[in-house]
């Protein structure tokens, strides 16, 4: 099911055919104004995805034209503090007091130098482009002089927006919380009840961890469909473009006990793609309970996610704890029509973080559930070395087995759902702790090399925890290379679960790819713990 990809030494950065609309579209050309004229023809929401797909297909058949950056030094040269001092005025929110949802916009500038177009679509299917105006924003502190300078510079032009965020009464009826945000390339974030922003999702990942460098597609235009006053879901569309791929996306956001996002996508290849990453998730893992190097940090753990979770068609669950490796690591899990995968923040105990500002214990987990046939492929996990928590160094995505060549198209759907520590459909015992230390005994005169390690892996689950310690629960351990020794299985006190302890000795400096699960009378009663130990991770 799984293969270990070699380390890379460096990291370079279905509807009816709309015949009439397509004919009109093809004769108008590929300018934004031409498409605006098409949308102004009051296209029904049910047809909008197909029209945007037609535009994406046409873009892919033409030479790529890079979007223009804003040409305003006052915005291009501002720093982080200046940008933070520009705040959207709440009373200017789109649809304020008209529905459960409100939209607030992000100001262009700083890192966001390529504005996007944002449209609203009303109940009559008419499109309205959201204009930029300095009157939407409060310019405080060091950003105060910017307002007049921007007004003078953009008097006769449309500046555009850096992105937007959706507000919805997620936690109380009195206040509309942020529930989703789109800002930068094809990145977006989503939260469920009582969660704070953490990991990000993306529209698409192209050539991630390839020596040639990664390409970052961009959502260049959005269409937000105005919901009815008491409507609890909201639908939006987006047009994606990049030098290699263009595409159309439909998002149906439905916040409830968790926040669910139904995603429909159709992409078109302008050029051959070396590696296509579908439903990508991006996160951060700086250090955690399994870290083997010293971090000069008062916080025991610092991460947005602590593991990758996958589910096969035959309901085998795999948990892969994340790591901050010494060099770039790429691991893949091969599947045929997987049931799901995602990055999770299982550890939700404040005492393991002690961070009263970042609230890492409240970061969301995200689960990707494919809809329809996805065929053969692999879930790929990329772990990038980092020396700071400000870098996103974890990426996961689905890579279809079939190559994506120039002229090809691909249409897929999936559901993205927030959760906390555990999915309802995951009933087997789960890994709750992974700890690593020296394999040497205290005071040992001739200790083994530092690359020889002691592992303790703790499993917990309501049914597992009720088992008697007298039962013969065994550890099924498999290694690709190296040797394992001193394997023990014991029940922990109270209801803390069961622990498997063992030592490994790498062979010839090769990475040790491990799999571990608990069995009772030859029946697997836990998920599979998967881990790769790199001997050079310890100095």
C-alpha cells in the first residue's frame, strides 16, 4: 500500500451543453470584459459552472498571460505592520443584515500584489462586480497616509481586491464569525465551531517537491451567489489559471456541527504536468512529542497539524505522525478509490502547547472525502525542514496515476469537512502518542549508535481500553529495512490505553519505513501506525 520516495536534497521553491452561450463566448474573445458581457446575460446559477469551465477550457488552449501586479509603490512597499493597520469597515460588509452571510474584503498590497476580481450574483442571476474603494477601509497608525495617496493614484482605474472572507453565526446567534477565507494564489482556510484558523487548503498543487520547482495556480476571479435571508449554505464559483493548468471550481459551504465544503472542479492542461496534486492541504509542523532535536522554546509542541490520516476502500485506516525532518521527505500511500485522507490536529490538550496566543490546541483538522470514482493513485505527504513556525512545511494531496498531458481535462468532486480529534466514522483504536528516544540503557558502558532508537506508541479507544491486561494483545510490526527488538505490549493505568515499545537498528544508514498495528487473536483492532525514521535526523 505504501512506498517511500527517496529524499530530495534541495527544495526549490454535469449539465446540458450550453451551445448558445458557448458560441457567444467563443466569438467574444478572452478578455474579462467579454466574459462580463456573457454573465450580464443573466446565466442561471445551475449553468454558471459550465460557462466558467468553457472559459477555462478556452484559456488552456491559448498562451498563458500572467496577471499584472499593481503598479503603486505606496502599496507594494508597505510592510506587515502597515498592512495589518488597514482594516475593513464592518458596516461596509456585503449583504450586511440581508442574510446569515456577510462578506468582507481584503485590501491589495504587501504580499498580495496581484488583485483578483470578485463578483456577486443575485437572485435574478445578474452579476455585479465588487468595486475597490478606500471608503471600505479604516487606515490606522502608519497606514493612515495611504488613503489619500491611493485615491489620487487609482482615480481612473479599478484596483481589485486581495481576497475575501465569509462571516456566519457559527458559534453564537449574536455574532457572525469568520468561517472561510480566500487570499493568495488558490489558498483558502475554513474553520468549524470553536476552532481558529490553522492549516490551509488549495485549489490545486502542481509539481510540489519536484526539482524543477513548484507552480502555484491562482484563483483570478470569483462569483459569490447571494443566499436567501435564512439560507444556511452558500455557493460560490472560481476561475483558476496558471502557466500549466486552468480550471473552474464550485464551492458549496455548509457550516453546522462541523463545516462542510462540497467542491466540484474541472481542470484543463495547457502543458504537460509532471505531478498533479488534487485537494491539497498545507500545514505547519515545527516540533512535537516525536521530535528528536532540541528546540529552545518554552512550548512543548508547536504545530497546526500532527498527523496524516488515510482510509482505504476496505476501511483500513493509517495514521502517519508528522515530522520536521533534517531534509526534504516525500512519502506516498498508494490506493484505488480511497475513501478519504486528511491532515489532523489530534492533540487538543492545552497543556501540551501552553500557547495562549496561537491556540494550537484549537486548530482545525480537515478531511477530504472523494466523491465518485477517483481510480488509482496515491496520497502524497511532503515534509520540509523548517527553523520557524511561520513557514508552512507540510503538504498532502492526491496524485492520480494517469498522467495529465496538454489538452487533457479532469473533472472531480470531493467533500471537505472540519473535525477535531476524531472522525465519527473512525471506530478503531487510534494512536494518541508517538515518542522517540535513545535506544541506550541508562549508564550503559557501550551504548549503541545514536541512530538506534527506542519508540513508544500509545493506542487508545473505548473498546480497546476496556480489554483486560491478561489478554494476549500483540504488536504486528513490519519494517522495510533494519532490525526491530525488545518489543513489549502493555496496558497503561486507568483508561490511558495500550502501549507498544520497541527498539530499531537502521541498516547501512537507510531510512526505516515502519508499520505497526494491534491485533487480538489475529484480528486487527487498531489503525495502522506508519512512520519513517531517518538515521540522519539525530546528530
